[in-house]
């Protein structure tokens, strides 16, 4: 009741004050009719406060996001489910959900009445042009009586998270598996040789588990034979993303940094769908990705990646070097000098396929001859070590140039800085 009295609107307070004044005047003047009026006017806001206060903690709320992950520029539908769990109908409900500014304006709805045990579902859409993890909620409800005398605000504690991931472009199939460790054709042969239930026998060795004895082969060869140990081979690769602030140009969704993040997401998802065991590395070191749902884990990580203050790729190169076992390295790079390119290029050796997606950051600003020459020098260094070069200028989709990753060996670089 105390909460209901605190929730009196200006109209409710006016009614209460007028009623009390009428009662006082009725006592002073001895007017019975005025007394009746005073009782009615005083009782209205008090009864409204009592009813609204009783309704306050008898509502339940649930929220559903569809989908829980949305691409930049995509939409997600938020469904609110409100249930009246009391035996009394509610009055007027004013509903407002808490939504970050990046997802749009706060949605507001009005429900006239919810019957006892009644359920209402409300849908609204959100959209963002910026990557990130956004908290939606909590929901607040203003409960009002039909006369507008009381308005009580209640906030639920439940909230949900919408992940806005980078744009993922569908990439054409490019054969990169020829030099992967255990990948490509060799991966097919490994599975054929080992399989999910490996029955290729070998001779018994001291210490072998007798439960692995293959009796049919034992009878055939005349000596004790056991099944080979299962060998589940998987190709492994690393994806390096250059997040250094000074290595990128432009601001907002069309900056070279956002293009680099989108390119890394597209490449990572593409390789994951092709069965590659992938790890993500930035100039800050290795990022943790869960083994289950690699594509989702990668997109969730890239959704919140930000510029780093680092000036070199040293930590990223060290993380790539210490990882070991990578048959493929794909580096999405911003501006860098020839010395940095040389340190990175040395990671490639026999048995490793290395692809450099070079963002021509000079195309994100006015043409700079020195920047163009430096970009060409970086390509020359990487190509000299056997890296495959994919040049990505401003306004170009990674899908349209990804085919260049199929080019093997050294590159003949044209004067414009592209790969011949």
C-alpha cells in the first residue's frame, strides 16, 4: 500500500488532497452531502493504489531473440511474453524495453487489459550497423489504473544478449589443402586407412590391450594380431588478424579495420566449413576459440574485437610460431613495412601454405606515393618467401579477390602493386 501511495500521479494526489479538504470542510460546516463527496473523492485514489500495489509483483516476463546472432546490418526479432499470474485483471500497462542506442530507439507499447492468467506476446525488431555484444533489457512496466490516479513502475531483472557479428561473405572454393598437415587428399587417405572404426591389424606388442585383439586376422596370419589405434586426423591452420590502430585508415563501418574484420570472419567461416581446425591470432597474441561450434566461436570473438595500441606484430608472430602444427596460415594485414613483412614471411617453410590478404590502406585516403611504394615492397617480400598474395583495396569484396589465394609460388608483381 505504501508503494501504491508513492506511485500516485498528479491527478491522484489532486484527488486525495481535494477529498481530504472536502472532509475537513464537512466537519467544520456540518454538511453531510459534502462529507459523502469527500469520502468518495478520497477513497478513489486509495482504492486505486491498493489495486495497483497488489498487481505489482504478480506479473512474469520472458524474452526471446530470433536469431541470437545477427550480421551487421541484419535484423533480429525480440519477442516479449508477459503473463498475468493473478486472479485479478490488470489495468492499463505501459511497457518499455531497455535497448542500447546502437540497436535503435527504445520500444514502447500499451496493453489495455490482461485478463486473469492471461498471456500477451509482443514483437519488435532491432538492427545494428556496428559489431558488438548488446544487452537487451531489463523490461520496465508502468502499471496504471483506468482513471490515471496511480502509475507504478516495475523493472524485471531478466536481460538477454544479442551478438552482432561481422558481415560474412560466401567465398569461392580455393584449393589450399595441398600442403596442409594431414589435410586435403592426405586427410582423405588417413581416414580411409584409419577410419572411424579402424580394423587394419598389426602384430601384437608387449603391453597391448588384449581387448584390441582381432581374432579373424589372428587366425589368418597364424600369430596374435591387434587393431591399430584410431587416428582421427584433422587439418590445422591459423588465422592472423592485424588489429593495430596505426595500421588502418578510415572510420566507421567502411574503415579498413572493419573490412579486415569482415574478411577474417569470411575466411574463418569458409575454412571451418571445409573441416579445418582453426585458431585465431591477433597482434596481441592467440585468442581462445571453443572446439564446439568453431564458426560461432570465431564470430563471437570477432564481434567484439577492437583496435589495439600495439605498434608491431611481434606478439602475433610469436603466437603463430609457438603454436606449431599449422599447415595453413592466412594473415589479414593492414599497413606494415618491409621489415615486419620479412619477420612474418619467415614463418612459412616447406609444408605450409601461407596466404596474405593485404589491405591497400592507401586507397582509404588520398593517394600517397610513398604508401603505394611501401605496399608494393611488402608484397614483394612476402611473395619472395612463397606467400600467396590477395590484394584488397577499398570498395572491393573479399569474395571477388579470394580466388587469388590459389596462385602458388613467387609472384610477378605489376607496377600498380597487384599480383600478375
